[in-house]
């Protein structure tokens, strides 16, 4: 049973590996095709074509000189020994041609040296897509690319021949080239241009190419031997089996950890709380831990597969290059990150130094703010309640200045994309916060105008209440009905503001109310009654004494205004209520009727409007008096 399950698992992993291998091969083929296309770009083609034109001119001169040299050498051989003068003349002409040949070679070498850093050659591939050497120059009607392809094909044909003998690969000198020949087949012809591109001689370059080709063929024969392939297949199966076992037990391990996590619910795992806020309850925390457990499991499985693939690719000669490619996918980005971090390290240290300097500058300013708030430091014309808002403004300015200083040291700050994003964000901030900016400016002005502070009883427009919050955007007021009203600072600036609390502790706040009484009540008695009522009222100051003003003499009544000093501006509602109660009590005690302004009463037979408990016990309503007058006849 176990063997059956194991075989099924092994088949599954084998199929997975094969699929990944095929995808990798396709990716590798695409990458090589793309690389070849890059090498054959128009710039490289143009450079090589220009070089070939110049070399063609030099080569035509070489051919012409070669014909002349052959003719002169033939003439010298036909001369008799007695023709010394003629022989010396021909010898001089021949030396001139040899010197021209040296100049020609120097010119070609100069052209090649100019092209060596820019021009790209065409690789001669081995049996496993490895580059054996590079071809730069054409030969006859064959371009450099045609030569590289033809040589690659001929080398591969050597690997297919049974009984390859390295000694059969020989160098044969031709008229203008030296050839590598295997039996009767020419593998490569080495020209003068090839020698110049490789900074070598014909003999040395031929020996080097012979060694490279021989080693490649021998290595291919060894690695494609049946016994070697069987060993490689066995090793690959062993790697797959080990990987399958590791993945199987890895899954068991993480299944066990998942089970343990579920068992600890409401035991060790009780959720995460931040003060009174429940970030995760026990069940949510368990689910989160299970998800993390699953993610780690699959990451480790993928890591095992990723490590196993290069090992598998490295076993077979056809796929050895894939191992380096796969590792390169991780190592190259890591290398770039490390190099980038190392190159950025001086800028990072500069940024850290700038941040530390500005941090201590802010600490110093914060210390000054605290001393001003406590009253330990006094600056003429600068109030203590200005300290915190001024600190906040200076803090924002310092942060902005710090960002300006740091900006050139940020990675990518010079790129057009980074600058475009910065401009776009500034545009959004400017136009998206136009209304908010007006409120912020108004809030700053209100702070330095010192219209009110937290806790003051104020009246803004039609709203009366205590100030509970002052921010850059709004002012919040709590009314006597416990309503919270938020007023934008720009509205506060545009409205009239009454502050009841600013001078109340020192000079006192005058509360006042008006009572209208008929002309039949003596004004002195009314003054005494109102002053006594004010004196009875809680929170009304004895000094300065309350006073009465007669504000108007109307048709049916006199308007008396009682004024009294208080210091608790936030308790006006209860003080006014007590004052009105005391006015009623004192007026009733003194027999003063408080009636509506246009009250009409027939005094005869009408009861007093004073409550009964303020009247004498023997009080009776007066009778009606009727006078009848007869008309004279």
C-alpha cells in the first residue's frame, strides 16, 4: 500500500519536473533567439559592413601586389648569374612590395583595433549550445555569420562520426589560409583577418582552434556514452526520490503544526488586544496563523523544487546551462540589490545625519516651547498660549526644509517620473485643499489674535457656549444644552465674537435684566427691591455693588434694569435663573405687583396679583364702588 502511494507521488513529481524542464527549455530557446537578434541589430551590421568595405579595398591591393611579387620572383629566377644589375633592380622592386605588404597589415590591424570594442562577432556553438570561439571576419562569399553557422555544423558532424580520432584533425597550409582538416573535410579556414582579430599567428591560432574542437568532440563523446547516460538517469531519479520524500515529510510537518495551532485556540491563543480594542479574537488569530503556516509551507516546497531543478539540469550535459540561468534569476537581482545598496550607502548615511541634526533642532525648539508655556521663559510681546501653535508651525516648516535638503539624496530623485509624481501630488494638494487652506490660515490668525481660549464662554454669530476645541480647521463649542457645534475658522473670522470670560476673573462680567413696573410704584422702592434681589443671588459679587438703571419711561410703565457683577461667566444661565426668582420674591415681599406692560385692572373689587402667602391674613378684596348720578330734568 505504502509502495503504491509512493509510486503515485513519485509519478506526480516527475511529471511536474518534466513540465518545468520543458518550460525552461522553451524560455532558454527564446532567450537565445532574442540574444541572437540583439547581436544582429542594425548598428552591428552597419559597423561590420563598413569594416568589410575598407578591408575589401586593402584586400584588392594585396591581390594586385601578390601578382606583381609572383611575376618579379619568376623573373629573378630566370635571370642568369651574370645579370647582376637587372637582378638588383628586380630585388629592389620586390622589397618595395614587401614593405607595402607590411603597411597594409598595419592598416588592417588599425581598423580592427578601432572596431574591437564596438563590433560584435558571431559565436561558433558546440554540442551543448556553448560558445567555442567567435568569428568576426568574412571569407570569400561567406559572411561572418555564415562562416560561424557552417563551422558549428561541421563540428557537430564530427561528434556524429563513429570512431573519432583526434590525430586525424590536421592543419594544412593553403595559399592565403591555413585549414583545419578532418580526413577530407575542411572544418575551418583561418585567414589573415582571423589572425589579426585574435592577435595571434596562423600556426598558433590553428593549434588553439584544433585543441578547442578536439576537446569539445571528446567531451561530447564521453558525456553521450550509454553508460554515462544510464548513470545520469539514475542520479536524476535519486534526486527526484529524495525531493519527493522531503516534500512529503515537509507537508506532514506543516499539517502537524496546523493541528497544534487549532488545539491552542482559547488556550494560549486568546486573540490580540490593543488597550480596549480587539484587533483579533481567538478564532481570527488562529485563521491568520493557519494562513501563515500554509504560505510558509508552499514557500519551502517551491524552494526545494527550485534547488532541485538546477541539480537535475546539471546532471545532463544538454541542460547544464539551465542551472546557471535558474540561479541567475535569484542571484542577479540579489546582486543588483546589494550593489545598489552599497552604492547608495553614502547618500543613506548623509540622510541619517540630516535627520539626526533636525531631530535635535526640534528637541531644542520643543524645550523652549515648554519653558514658555510654564512661564519660566518670558519674551516681551509673546504670550504663553502662543507657544504651542508657534511650535507646530515651526515644526512643519522644519520638516518641509528637511525634506527639501534630503530630496536630492533620495534614489531616483533625478528621474522624470519621480519629478512628475511630485508635481502631480503638489497640484492635487494645492487645488484639493483650497477651502481647507483658508480655514488653516484663519485658525492661525485666530490663535495670534487671542480672541478666546479653551474653556471661555463666547458668542460667535448666534451660537453661545463654551469653547472645547481649537484646531487648524474648526472651532468646537458646547452650548448650555450640551450640544457640540463645529464652526469653520473662516466663518469665525467672518463673524463677530463676544468673549464673556476674558475679563471676568479680574474686572468681573456685568449681568443685567430688565423689569417693567407701573408708575404707581415709587422708583426708590423699586431700586431697593432689585438691589436686594441681586444681593441674594448666588455668585453675584458684593463689591462692586449691584446697581439699577432706568432705561426708559413708557406709556404704561417704567423699565428698570438691574446690573450685577459676577466672575463665573460659564454659569450665566443658572445665575440669571436665580436672579429672576429673587426679583419675584422681593417684589412680592414688598407688595410690588409685576404685571404685563398693557395690563388693565379695575381696582375696585379686584384681588391683588400678589400671591396669597405674601398678603396679610386679614386681606380682603376691596368692594366695587358704583356712583350713580341722576340727570337733571
